[in-house]
C-alpha cells in the first residue's frame, strides 16, 4: 500500500473532476441542475429538459470515466497487488475527490464570488443558496453519508476487482 501515491492520485482526480465540473457549471449551471438541492429544482420555472439531462449524463460519464481510467492506470502502474490494498488505495483516491468536491465546489464555488454565475435562472434569492441551508439540504448528506458509505466503496470494489483481473 502506498499512501502517498493514493493521496497524490486523489488530488489529481479531484483536480480533473472539480475543474471540469466548475468550468461547465460556470458555462451553464443547468447542465448540473439535478445536483442542486431539491427545493431549488422545484422552485425553478423550467425543469431540466431532456436535452439537459442527456448533456448531464454524457458529461458525467466523460468526467467520471476519465477519473476512473486515470485511477485504474495509476493503480496498475504502482504494481500494488492484493484486493484489500487495491480497495483502500481506490477508497483513498475517491475520498479525496469527494472532499475536493465538497470544499472546492460546494464551499468555494457555490458560496464564493462566482455564486451569482451558478444560480439557476428564476431561483434567485432562494433560501437554499444560503451556505447553512446548502449544507443542511444537500452537501452534508451527499459528501459525508451517501458518497463515503455507498458510492466510494462500490467504486473501490469495482476498481480493485478490475485491476486484480488486469494484473493477471
């Protein structure tokens, strides 16, 4: 197990993921409309269109796919073997991406000086854009419950099994 490598790879995939999502959200926040708190989604005068859902799906597959491929390639390159070593390396990498998402997107982008650029048209002034409400209605549950206990273990298992098969 190489903790330093896992941390550095986590920082790399966090930079890829968060940089891409931030840039795309600033271009058109509706591409990630379904990532906003439910109350904001319901308050929007226009719900997410089929075209926006398709764009969201494609962008998510591309961005997460690039991160996944990078992570797999890095794990193969390290020469680390054994299911649990690979699992924990992947878990650390994706946990850093998750923390980067929380601090860089939820705390800085959505609450910082670019906040006005990522507001969904027609929902300006909604109380869930306030930092404490954003945390309560979206970020805490997403980043500290669902992702670390469900999503990351699932991805780490798939990654460990895949790398184990590719190393044979």
